[in-house]
């Protein structure tokens, strides 16, 4: 069982060359820029500002590690933000590629998708990659407080079609109401207890 209040910031890497090998099993948070990764992590860790939150897309440009004795949590920089320079986009791509290709101890990826939007090409690429590499993942649909019940039901029907090729558990999450927080923690505990 993880004591979420004991999780603290460990380190950040800004280039592929800086990445250190995994010391502990890793649970990774991935998704588009501004999908709500930082808000979700703060909610899970029961902290307001452990993971820096910004309303500006593309703010996280480093791979940030948080952790406790049993496991590290990895906050990947968001993808799909167009206002970056070509050099910045290349650095981001190289870093993400090096991260996943680096023989890391990844035990679970939470792939975040904004429930209001259709999964992007990059979202689908990431899901394809995780599937091909046999990396376990859970899809978390963020910002569900932005839809009413009818809209949510409609989106879930659409999503089941959009993502029918992926055999993955899905969790609806709201940073505002906390919906989905316990389910995410249970998933983390289940994975960590199985190590």
C-alpha cells in the first residue's frame, strides 16, 4: 500500500542524454499538452502544488520524477503543442523515444485523454506503441466535470467506437470533484502490490 502523502519530487531531465536508468518500478503519466496530468497527479498525491500546474499548454518540457520507497511516478511532457520550435519538438521526441526505449522498469502507463475531444493521432500513436511493446496501460478521460450526464454518456458511446481496437480499462476523472481518484489509486496499489 502506497502512502501517497510521502511522495516527493525527485528529479527532472531535459534531454535524452540526462536520463538515468530506472532504479525503481515506474508508473508513467502521458497525454497531450494541457490534458490535466499535473492536476491529476496532485489529486492522487493529496497535494496542491507538488506537481506544477499551468494553464499554458506545453509548460512541462522536462521528464519529472516523483516517488516513494516502492515506486517512481513519471510525469512526461505533453505532446501535440504546436507553438514549439522545430528544435524543441525534436528534443522532445528524442527524449520520449529514449525514455521508452531505455529498458526502463515501466509497470503501468496512465494515458490521459480529454473526454470532450476525439483521441488525436498522437494519442492513438501512443496507444499503438504501448500495445506493441506490451506495456500495461489504463486510459484516463480527464475533465469529465466539463460535461453534463447526457453529454458524458454520449461521449462514452463515441469513445467505445473510437478506441474499440484497444483492450484497456478506462477511468473517468475530474480534478474538480475528485471523481476517479480512488479508482486510479486502487489501480496503482494493485500494480505495486503485485511487484
